[in-house]
């Protein structure tokens, strides 16, 4: 359905008469945003996201032409933000994941009827970190469970009474889960899903699958001391978002993390230049060595490229 919706748009647009800059603008304003609602509700199958990407990729390089043309720059580079050397065209699959993560944040921070229903039906007293897949889950809830690990990477908890905080699985004590900082103890522990509140109620008396040697026992005593030195108060635990300076969740912060942008060349001199957008795209292609030529560039061509770069300053 989503592909057909885009096909109807592409049939109307006169891609042949548009410059590559015009096609980029249409992709950003329409093709990439026409299925935001669906991506906010469902985890799209990879086959669907691949087909949608193929539509955008073909339109970007070929316009409305059926004649195959060279794809001169990898799509993964085009998906990167301009700050990291790309064009900022969103990766659909990663955008889908980023939009779905907001439901976990709303579930933890919001108060409403749907939160109460979800917690009663699917959580059943468990924490967000410990809840797992069940056979009677709805497809939408299963989709959310698939992207939960990414959400948990960016979310940490301020443990107050410890009722909503998992002792082992949440980032609350040392800005990382205890299951990561003490993996051997976590593997040996028979109560992996215990909350901090329950741990305190049991006075730290957890069961392990075997006796702990001296080194592990000392490590366990260190964890107990750290937990008891934590300043607990009688109020609800509070989630905070690590990937934003204001500690509030945003889908953009998730996308910026999952796209894993490395420090490619930032063409600030191109994007800040007071020149037409189509010339900026041309200069971007030049910087990526993506201009079709019959052979290796001679010195005159290299000088012309340097001159274009100078003009863009």
C-alpha cells in the first residue's frame, strides 16, 4: 500500500525536468514523510522498507526516467546528515525504530487510560526492562518489544523507591546496568528480574546458582554497599533520557544514535554558501568524487574543482 501511494506521486511528478536538487527537496518533503504515521504505529517489515528505499533511490538518481543511470554515491552516505558528509535524506528503517521508541517513553512518563491498560495486560507487575515476549501478545506490542533494547540504551532511571527499577537490567547505579558491570554475578544470580525495591525488602539476600568464590563475593559485597549508599526517597522512580541535554526524549536523538554517523568531512563551506541549492548539490558530488568523466581528471579539472570550492566560501 505504501509503495502504491508513492508510485501515484511519482507518476504525477515530472522527474525528468527536475534537477537533482529539486528531486532531493521532493524526497525530503513528501516521499520520506508520507508514511510517518504508519512508522509511528507499526514496525515495517524489512522488505517494505527496502522497496520504499529503492523508490526514493531510483527517483533521486533517475528522476522519472526508466533508463538506468549510475548511482554515484552509496545510499548509506546520502542518508547521513549534512554535518557528517551526507544529504540528510532519512533512512526509513532507522526512522521507523526512532518513532516507535517514543511509545516506551510515553508508557513510563505519561499518565492515562491506555498506559493503565497496557501495564495491566502486558506488564503484569514487571518493569520495562524485565518484560518479555508472551504468546498471547498483540502484534503491535511484539513490535515494541523488538525495539525495546535500543530504547533502554538511551534511557536511565533515577531510583527513588526502586519499585520500577530493575536491579540488574536498568541503568541506575553507575550509569550502566549491573548486568554489564558484573556479568558473571548476573549469570549466576537466580533472581535476574528482581526490582531494587524487592532487593531492599529482602535485605540483599539473593540466591545464586553456586557458591561465590572470594573475588566474586567481594564484588557482590561492593554492589550491596553501593545500593545501600544510594539516596532512596519515598516517591516514584523517574526515567531520564541520556541522548538529550535536557534529559527529555526525542525521536531525533534516537535516530542520530542508531544511524552511527562517523566523522566524515563536514562540507560547511558548501552548505553555508550563498549559492543556488542545485550548485551546492553539484559541489557535494564533486567533493565525493562522483562526477562522471571519461577518464582520470587532469590538472585542469582539479584546478576547476578547487576554484568551485573557493567560490562556495
